[in-house]
């Protein structure tokens, strides 16, 4: 029996936007809390902010996209003809 392919709708788009906003706010809150409690120095906090935080956001976006049905697999590929 073939599986039914469904495309994500407006609710998934809203959930993705909300999830990314939550990831940004949560990540920056943790970073600020660690800096204010003295766990991170200024140089380390800047390194985390500019080098590691974007990588964290990519992983968060990847996890949300798979969870909400934005992921693609081999069955979504089409042959290209010239």
C-alpha cells in the first residue's frame, strides 16, 4: 500500500516560526544567564554567540523541519530531462 504524501500547511509554518523563536529566546537566555553567573568570560560568551549559536540554530531548524514534515526523501526526487 503506498503512503500518502501530505505537504505541511499554515499550522506547520506557524509552529516552525514559533519553535525557532523559542529556540532563539531560550538559547540567548541560557547564554546570558551563564555570562551573568560568571561561568562564561566575555571572550567565551562572544565565541559562543558568534560561532556556536548559529550552529545551534541550524540544528534546531533541522529538528523542527523533520518533526513538522518539511523533510524530503528519495521519493520526492524527480528525474531531470534536457
